């Protein structure tokens, strides 16, 4: 990764397989600028092919998680034809939502305000831990915009249609504490503890058997299976694959010997 990209999006690889990706442009509240977007695209491509990775944590530098898309260019969009705008927005969405393509679990450590596309980024992760006083909002229609970044799919998937409608149609703003009660985040903690909380969970994720964990993430993706029969068919294939792995034997041995397992992902 180039030094330029490392500056705006440092990627810290820890020995236990946990990777911390930090949105690092606090002067602009970690807005999703062209520079940040290019760095994100490169980082996701690298992580996707790195078999040592077991869990990815995303957080922000400074007082915000991210303020979302860079709005400075919006005033000029009236002069751009719709097809060109569509192509630009689709590329933007797909780049940032590439975190959904990672086979390992992902965690958003929402250290501060998460706005618009920035909140969608947090919702695109598998788990979310937020600062109690963070503000979570999606003010698309207040700006005269239709929601983007898969907001109309992510909000209902995570917290259901009633809250999705209230936030996207009525502009409801949630604190981290309120988001926990509403099911939008897994847990809210004091601001200074957010990253530690997310890392503690990431370490527990990384300690599980990698192949079994990846299969389980696939099974739960996009709202899970459409019915119980589909789940049974998937499980009747995926579980035997893990039964045939050295990691299952290691897991059983560790339980028998009352020690922590040492999974290799083989």
C-alpha cells in the first residue's frame, strides 16, 4: 500500500489476524472523498485475498466515524447528465460496499457521528459498536436527495422497516444509546471505550475456527436463508466440510484438554 494511501487510510494488521482500518481525515470528519475512496478500494482488494485475516474492524480518526459522502461537488451536478451521474454513484457505492464481499466478519467501531453514506458503511458491517453519545443519521431527503449507498436495503435489513422509514422519511436522529435500544447497533459504550470494545469482540471472532466462521458468515449474509429448508440444505453441506477439517479435531482436542484451541484454517 502506498504511503499516500496509508496516510488517509492506515491499515494495521495485528498478529492474531485482526485488521484495523482507520478512516483518517479528521479535518474533514473522515468524509468519503475521492482520495479516501481510492484508498478504500485498494485496501479492500488487498484484504479480500489475504488468508491471514480473520476479522476486520473499521473506525474513524478524531471525533467522527465518517460524515459520509463529500458534498462539495453536489452543487455542480445539475450540469452533469443523469447517465454519467449514475455511473459515478454506482462506482462509489460498490467501492465502499465492497466490505460486504470480505469472507471474514467485519465490525464497525463507530467512535463518533456516522452520517448518510457513513452510517450505511457501518450498517454494511456484520457487527456495530458505537459511542453512547455518537449521532447516527441519514439526512438524504433533507438535502433534496434520494437515499443512496444501499440505504433502502441496509436499514430494513439491520433494524426493520419501521425504524428505516422513520430515519429515511422523517429524518430521525439516534444517539448511540438509542441505536442500541433500536437494534441499529449491537452495543453502545462510552466514547473512549468504543475501539477497545470492538477489538475485544474481534479477538473472540479471530479465535474461532476460520473456515467454520467464513461459512457461517455466508449463511447469514443478506438476511439469511429464505426458509428453513434452504438452511438445512446449506448446513448439510457446510457442516460436513468442517467435519473433515483438521480444525474440528483441534477444537475437540482443546475442549477435552481444557485449553484454548489453536486453529490454523486448514
